[in-house]
């Protein structure tokens, strides 16, 4: 049974959050607890201060963001300034999902979440690209 597109509603913030949490739950055990300790923030679009800081003009260019200190750089002597957080931005994710047309929303949210978690674990963009050639 298929849903009538005229009756469909866009996936909401709660669904994006649930899919991201499911991605964390599906991680191997060694990564699950450290990943679950990262604060998850889901918003429609990136806040202006983030866009300004990153010098991004188009808010639809940013699907996710890791804010924090990667685990390999942390020290027990450091005083935490703020909790590590991952932002997921619903509208850019939905735009990419529709534009791609070849992945499920679950797959895309999982990809974005894992990409941001990889930064938390200390992987560089190059490391991530070697493991997950998503955009090829």
C-alpha cells in the first residue's frame, strides 16, 4: 500500500531525531555509549550564528554539524565548556533526500549522524571519505 502524495506530510523534527537515535543504537557496542553521550539537537535550519561562524551563505548547504572536542583531544584536566553536540538540520536533509531520490530518509539521516559522530571520535573528513564514499 502506498501513501497518497496529496495526503502526505513532510517528515518532522521528531522523526529525524528518532532516526538519528536508531542510528546510534545500531552502532557496534564499543561506539554506542560514547555516541549516546553526545547531545543531539535537531532544528529546521542552522542558526544564523553557526552559518556566520562557518561563513556559509546558504543554510541548505549544511545538513549536520558536530560541536565539541573530539575524543582523542580530550583530557581529564580540561574543564568542559559545553557538552559535545551534534546538530541535524531537517530542511537541508529533506532537500538532499528529495534531490538524490536514490536513498531512504533513514539511510540519509544515518549517514549524516554517523558522519558527525566520526568527528566526535576524531576522524578527519579524509578518514570519513575513505570509509564512507557516500557522495561518489
